[in-house]
C-alpha cells in the first residue's frame, strides 16, 4: 500500500509539474509574442511613413534613407492598396496569385495604415501581416505543451512498468519459496498417511486425510507454476467446477448453499486446470467471506457465447461499493480485517497472463451481492 501511495504521489507531482511548465511557457510566449507584435507594428508604421515620404518626395527629400527603410523589410508581408482597393505594390508574399484576397483579409483584420495625400482625398492603405517568425513563435508553446505531456505520459508509464516488474519479481519469488517450503512437510505427511493406512486399514478418516494431503500437494504445484508459462491442455470445465463445489462445500458452513449451473454437454476448454481451479476457488472464498451472518448462496454459471466460455460466480453477500470496484484486483487492496489482498490480484494474473482471458466485476449491489465473470476464448468461430 505504501508503494502504491508513493506511485500516486509521484504521478500527481508529475502532472502538477507539467501544468506549471505549460502555464509558465504559455505566459512567457504570450509576453514575447505581444512585444514582437508591437515591434512589427512600429516597424510597419515607419515603413508606411517612408512610403508616404516617397510619394511626396521633392528635391529636399533624402531618397537614400527612404529607400533603405522600404528595402529593409524582408520578413513582414505587406500589400499597398490604392483608394480603389487595387494592388499597387507588395513584399514578402509567397502566394503572388492571391495577393488581392490576402490584402483584403489584412484589411478586415484592421492590420493597415492609411496614407492620405493630394487635395482630392486620395489615399493608400499599407496592409501587413505577422511575419513567419512571429507565427512560429505563436505556435511554439503548444508544441512545447505537447512535448511536456508526452514526457509525463512516458514517465508515468515507466513508473508503472517499474512497479509491475517489481511486483512480478515478488510474486515469482514468494510463490517459488512457498512451493519449496511446502515440499518437505507434504512428503512427510504422505509417508505418515501410508504408515497409518497400513496400521489402520479400516479407519475411515485416513482416506480423508489423504485427500487433504493431495490437496496440499496440488497447492504446492500451483505455487511452483507461478512465474513460468504453463502449457494449456483440453480440460472439462464442468468437472473443474464440480471439484470446486465439492471442495468448498466440505469447508463451508451448511448455511451457505453452493450450486452449479452447466450445459447438458461437457464444455472443453484449453487451460491449465490446476491454476484455473485456483481462480474459481478464490472467487468462491471471497463470496463466502462476503456473506453477512455466514449464510447465503453462491451460484456458479457455465455459459457458452460464440467463441467465449464464461464462468460467472454470483453470491448474495454484502456487495462492493462502486468506488472500490476498480480497485478489487489491485495488489494489497482488501476490505477484510485479515488477509493480504492478493487473492483477486493473483486470479487476474492467472486469467489474463496465463490464459489470455478476462476477469471483471459484472455487477454488484450493496446488500444484494456480487457477480464476478471470467471469460476464456475457445478458438471456435
């Protein structure tokens, strides 16, 4: 839980940092763009005055200075219109075929200076647009924002991958060590069962003891398979669910009814029966734990839907709060006073990674119960 909290805090700080960087970038860029816009407007005002001086030039006009100002504009698009909106001159425009329409757009935007001359009310309009550099600078913060967001996404993905890799190592190490530690006592118990069977051949309890030892042996086998990719084989889902019901029925209060609902025919699925049986057992155990007062019912439904075989485990327990549904498969999450919160996380790993299936909460209602659904593909069309 502490590791999860740290990851959440890091993600929050990354998002906050990205937002701050984006806001700062947008603010600085806005200030720069505003200053450059004002500078370009001032330059165009000087350029318009130079054009006016050229139109009204006499023997005292310094034409060299005027010409230098006019020729010095190599970046700002400009179009000169007469009073009849005819193009008189233009500069720094790539699309020369549409100069007139371009000038009208500048005029409608209010980006022009009016030069009046003569006694008959003649005038010229010096229409201008932002330079290419200014347009690029206007777009720059949005590109920068996109890069920052990509960085945040990559950083979060890296953190989650690191977390998942560490969890995988813990899973595998814990499972292998558990299987190893169980091996020696199980072997001893098997030997003692054989001794008891020879000594008391008529004792009815010895077969039951042998079943429990076999059960422990199967659990150790399951743990040993975590971390390796088990080979799926054709197995009967009906028989698997029957085994789960038989096992749970003997270890659950008589106040809890466990029922199976299957098709009339045998449903064969490629799977690792030992591990998948563990998944259904976990779901049933959680269902029993959710029973208020230790009584209720658990229904196991086996469904065939096209190329999908689904197992639904429905209970009449206390249900799951909506805010907790998305967390039930997260390692360490539990609403019980005891337990590590690893059962459903392990079930999800077995279904999704080992069987390429899907497991999720189909529905849940407080006080009414919960239905988990597990889906496996059969390969049929």
